[in-house]
C-alpha cells in the first residue's frame, strides 16, 4: 500500500490488516519501541477546518518517531493558485509523506502522482477514509472482530456525502448490510450504485425502515464543509432523518449511535442521543489516532 486515497481502492484484506494493526497499536500505546517514521517529516496540507484529524495526525506522526508540519493553504502558495502538481513536486523532494484535506479528490490523486511520496486523504468532498477506518475499529471493539457479515449498519441524513460514500465502499468490501436513509434529493446516483454493484446496500427514504434491527446507527452533519450556502434550502428536507429517541425505538437492543463529529445538536442528532452515546462517540474520536497510526505505519513500510 503506497497511498490511502479512498476506501474504494482498498481491498478487504488491506482493511482487515489495518484494523488488526490499529488494535495492536492502541493496546501498545506508550510502551512500544517501534519508530517507523524516525527521521521523517510529514506535511499536513489542509484547505478546510479540522480539530480531530489535525490533532490525531500530529500526535500519531510524533508517536511513530516523525515530525509533523502543518501547512494551511491560507499560508502556502497553493492557496494563491500555485498548481497542485508544482506544490507536489517541490514538497516531494523535501518531505517523506503528506496528509491532505481538501475539496477535490483529484487534488489528492494528483499530489500522490506528482510527489511520489506516500499520500493520505484526510477528507475530500468524495470520501473520508481515515474516519471510516476509525469507525470500523470502534465497531470491532464493540462487537468483536470478524463479525461483519452479520452486522446491519444504518447511515442517516446526507447519505451521498463523503462519509456516506466511504461507508458504501466499506460495505462492499466487508459485506455488512448498510441501510442508507435520507430524502430523495440526497440519494446516491444510479451511476454510484451501479459502480458499487453491491446487493447489501439498501437505499430508502423511510428512516425507521433503515434503523429497524440495526446495531450501529450513524449520522453526520447535513451541511458538509464547502456547502454552507445550501444551509437554508437543504435543512428542512432532512429533519425526518434526525437521530432521536423515537426513531431509535426500532433499532436492535443494545445498539450504539456513532457520529464522526463535529455534531450539530438539534439537527442531525438530538443532544439526548449524543450524550447517551457519548462513550462510543468520543471513543470513536480517539480511535482516529490509533487507526491513523496503523495507516502511517503501513505506508512507511512500503
Ligand atoms: N471527524 C473529523 O474529521 O473531524 P475534524 O473535522 O475535526 O477533523
Ligand atoms: N461530511 C462532513 C464531515 C466532517 C468531518 C464534512 O465534509 O464537512
């Protein structure tokens, strides 16, 4: 594995290896001697805001012996129009790896191609692969490793956003049932579903149908970064997909609710449900660190 640009391009075996390593690195945190990034500098090139991704990568790179360098596109020439392919060829001669948060997936693909150094997608408009690896790690901790085929997971709200798409590819690779519920306007396109060709992905506009008997219920903001102008027109259609106590009454006994954060209480999730599932949701946030250390470790071996 040279880069991590999407869940789409991973195999089930690669995902399972990353998860196994994530569990090991979590268990060994603070007392493992391996420093696979020793002597290396990894740049974090971010065009969008971040709390979890930035901090977990900076800490993870340091814990693996490397040096993180945060580069906001507000400060570097990329933000003033220098092409990504030129930025990539400059940085590729100086640093050892890159973690990129941006809008267009093509930018991370181009950076990887032109820089020649390991490149990680830290969220684009297309996918959020690092978050999904942390979410899968969290679910394995909750329900045990290797239980994917029997698992029913729901994702509610803006189901064709970066999180929804990464969930869809994870369902394709690991074989769990994924029920997506949102307004018709938010449904994945026929082309997306054809590309996935995955009978275990269910799309419905009925939130209760999606949540029925689910062990894991996920949601995310209805307004992703870069979509702020759509807030007024978009929100109203999404309220039937709010994760609240009434909706969860049809979920499987012992279910958990997950959220990648940041959460907008009173919109995609109620305060009551978020606080009731805080142990899972904040462990999910912590697992960004462990899952990403597994990704960094694996890319450093290439
Ligand atoms: N979940 C997530 O990616 O959080 P940040 O935007 O804070 O990095
Ligand atoms: N879908 C959200 C995820 C934030 C972590 C966004 O892109 O803003």
